[in-house]
C-alpha cells in the first residue's frame, strides 16, 4: 500500500487478556500519544480519509485496562516532561509509574553541544537547552528523590549514534555514565535507549558496572548481543519491532535470556506491532506484541503474558 493510501486510523482493540494474565507496559509515553494522534488525524483528513479520533490520557489508560494492560511505566526524558510522567503517576496511583532521565539525544543539546548525526536532521535547540546538562541531571536526581513512590526507574538513557554525530559521541557517553551512577546511587532499575550504538553501550556498562537491574528498552540487538545480556543478567524489553519480519535476532535474544528476563512495551506513540505498523501506538496494543512472541516461542499467550508481568513487577518493585 502506498503512503498515500496508508491507513491512519487506530488499530482495532485486541482480544482482552484473561484476568489472571494481565500485563504492564514496560515503557511508554502516553502524553505524547495525544498530539501524535492529532497529527495523524490531520494527515488522514488531508488525504481524504476522514477524521481519526483523538483520545485523552485517561481514555488511553482506560482502553489499555479493558484489554488487560493493568499498568504502564511512563517515561519522561526531556527536562520539561519529567514532571509530566510524575504527575500522571500521582493522578493514577498503582496504574502509572514514572521513569525519568535526560534522553541521550537531549543530553548533548543541553548547553548547545550537539553534532549532526547520520540521520541528516538539522540540530534544533529549544529554550530549555540553555540549561547545562549537569543542572538538568541535578533536576532528575531531585525529582527521583522527591517522588520515590512515583519514580520507579532512571530512563531512558544510553546512546544514539543515529541522531548524534561522532563530534558529540563522548559527551553522550559521559551523560550515559552519569545516569548509570545515579541509578546505582538510588538503587533503581535503568532503562536503556540504544540506537546504532550496541558496542558503545555495552563497553560503557562493562567498564562502569551496570546497575543491578539494567533494561534494554525496545531491544534491537542480535543473538550475539542477547548472549552478552544473558551472561550479565540484563533484561530485554520487546516493543512492536519484535513482531517485524526481519527481526529474528530480537526474538532469538528473548529465547536466549529466557522469560525471567523479558518484558513487553509499546514505546507509544511509535513502533506499533504487526499487522498495524505505521499507525499510532498506545498501551492497548500490547497483546499483539505478546502474541507475536508467543507464536515465535511456540508457547501459550497466557504463559508469556504472566511471565512478562512477573518480571516487570520484580524489576520495578511494583
């Protein structure tokens, strides 16, 4: 189907998970789903496809609960969005938990230190990037210690050598190391963003000593990396990309580390699972990713769902 005819509407709700197999979305950005779906609706109308509904954060969480996604870990990873995740957790106790950090691509923009990356996009500084990285990081520390009931993880942090170029690579690594140190200091799990930087991320974790609960969010490695994760007791969080045709390495890695070290996530509004790739993602779509994993492992969906829930609860203490 050409881009012109791409279906921009919401994917249908999946079959609800049985009550004893409800799950937690390990990594999502629920507040971002709202403007993303507004843009999708605007695009659809421009193409003559009709309006796409736009749902509020409360409605999105309700839709998730209806299909058995009982909770989410919402990630605030830009300075202005740290409190967004925390406030959502305060408003929805027991359902929403917060992870906070300065995203690797953001880290180098603070203090205007960015370098163009292979993606070719221009560097755009926002007003909050006038604040030096150290001060932004101090705010992550302050909020994590002020809201211990809401903040259950440091993340997403890591490295991204697709967006950030060689000129700022070491700055990005230093920012990652600061997050590693903070996660260890506060004894919190850490969620890693790793794009085109497997080697650098692994080197840094091994050199500094990874936090006890280290989670690769939207894991994108191959079986060789899966083996390294298994040896080090690292956790893999699978997004919709684990259902894409060419990604056997991701699925094989899940088999290698075993279900005691596998979680599921949406990374909404991005990375919708098959067969709805390209549409707006939201926590209610988790069962599609679970089904793809169950099919690959040739195990019952309920068994896979229960295993990811137990792992998520154990890692985050929720």
